[in-house]
C-alpha cells in the first residue's frame, strides 16, 4: 500500500461493509468451542446449555476483511490490538444473525520501523427473527506499513 | 477502585502449548486466514520474528477460563459475562506455554469485574481480558 493511501485512511471513517446474514450450525459452534478449550456446552449466559462462548462472534469478521480489502490492505499487514464485546443474548445454533461492520475511527502514528494506522471497527449483531440486537463487537486493528 | 483481596484470586492453570496445528485449526473454525499465523516466511516478510498466534485464540482461551471459573467459585456462581475487553499486549509464538489466571472484585450489588491474563513460560503477560459479570436475571 502506498504512503498516500496510509495518509488518506482517515477519510474512510464511516465506510460500511455490506450487510450480511449468517446462521451457524451446532457443529461449527462445537468445533470452535473445542478448539479454544471451552468446557463442552459452555456459554456466556449458562455454562451448560449451549456452545456460545463470547468470542464466537469472531467468526463474523467478514465485514472487517471486506473493508480492509477495499482499502487495499492485506490481512498480513495487520495485527490485532484490542477487542471488545457487549453481549445481549447468546448465539443459538440455527439462529440467523444479521450484521453490518463499519470503520468507526482511524488514528495514525509512527514507530521506528513502520507507519501505523489504528483502525477501529464496530459491528452490530441483530437476531433476524425478532430484530433484537444480540451483541456489539469493537475491534482495533493495526495496519503496519514497514519503513525499515 | 479498591484493592483486590487475596481471596478473590482465580488460580493460574495451563491452557496448553501453541502449535502450528492448533493455529491451523483456529484459522479453520474462526475464518481468520491471516497467513502470519501459519506461514513463517510470510510472517518474517512482515517484520515479525516468526509465526504468531491469533490474538483471538488467546482471547478465547481467556474467555474459556472465565466460563470455567464462574461456576467453580461460589461467589461468582449465578453471574454471566455481560461484556469483555481484550488487550493484546505482546505476541504469542509457536512453542509458547500459556497459563491463565487472575482476580476479581465486586463492583456493586450486581456486578463483578473479573480480570484475567495469559502468561507465557517466561511469566510475561501476552493478553489480558477485563470481564464485566452481572447477575443472571
């Protein structure tokens, strides 16, 4: 990515990814839980009734990837700095979730070896069946443009 | 914020050793195909010392420890996670042995702040998560 684009990232604040709807299967949720060593059946709301550990929402990051791709940023150029979740309801297998991601802010800095852009993304998750907001995810990704 | 008391500790437990196979599996189940988590040459081309673990894998291990700790501690039983804030403070590398523990403190009649950290075998803190727990309604 050119330095010109790095300098222009702030003008992209507010850019939105296309709205998507995804339904996770029980197998997908169990595979995730097993990989991250969640107690089988663990959930943010009830330890014994589903497999929805809070970070399961990381599966729905397509919007972040879409925005970065549109800006000419490759995944290999970014590191994860922060991740926040506000949780309403736990994910349930087979439940359709609609979500949209937007670039909420950009802060540019310089280090000894790279120009850095801290890009904050916000994603709202809504349950399709009743329109209830079930979670919000906020992530800060650091785009690094190596200079040394 | 008041000091944590010694009785509010969540003991450190091993969460495993980071392997390439584990990172590939996390890439599969999470959909995060960033090659710096799987390909050493690409990681080095990006100025990194080598393959690094997905931050969200370590964050997820911290969330799993929280879900384990809540029912174990009678003071935390009946609470659930309302929110969490993860900070990725240092990179986690292949071969790193991760252990997770921390402490909690009452914030009000219905809220608890649970702070967990992931450490490597050198005792360095790589990732921290601050959880907001509220009493289940």
